[in-house]
C-alpha cells in the first residue's frame, strides 16, 4: 500500500429548480451498447382487463453507473429485509414486459 493517500474530495449536493420527487410502481429498462435507460411511471388497473401505465421520467445511465446503482440497491434491500423481513414478489407472467 502506498504511503500517499489522496485526500477525499468534499462533496456538496444541491437540487436544481427542476428537481422533483415522485412515486413509481413501474420501471421499464432498455439497454443498448452505450447506456441503460430507466423509464419510471405509475401503473393502475382500471378494470380486470385494462392496465394503464403513465410514464413520467426517463433516466439514462452509463453501464458503469447502472452497475453501481445495482450494488447500492442490493445492499439497501439486504438491510431492509434484515430489519423488516423478506420482500416477497408475486409471480410474473411469462413474456410480460410490464414490471
């Protein structure tokens, strides 16, 4: 290990005027060679045979940033389940693109 340790930068976070928080119960993922696209929305079922998804925000991530996000989510879900119990997912229909 090198005796030289670079100083950690001071991180300052601010929100832009466009910043908003919103609930999403639908996330669609699209992948290409250069980036990963996350499309957030809300899903509602207005009738037994009618589902509506209202998309409100799309976010492009580099593959590296998407992998870092995956790691952070895994760590936080593990901590959540240790505190509150296992998160159980309903079985997905085969071939379904709605998540």
